[in-house]
C-alpha cells in the first residue's frame, strides 16, 4: 500500500513542477483547446470530418 501512495505523490509533485513551466502550460492549454474545438465541431480523430451545413433563411 505504501508504494502506491508514494508513486502517486511523486506524480503529483512532477505535475506541480510542470504547471510552473510556461512552455508546458501553453502546450497543455493548446491541447485542451484542440480537443474542445473538435468536440464542439463534432469532428473525429479518425480523420473523418463532418462539416455542418448552414440553415437557409426563409
């Protein structure tokens, strides 16, 4: 049990150190923005792009 706890605290310390690195933080924000954009646009990572058509005004 103690081994699992020290591994997770080590990982947590690594993440705390990384969050202070501007390059890491910028890259993380870019990845989050990319994923959210794809979700909002209903795009899939398989390379299939489903473009939505604009509704025509009446």
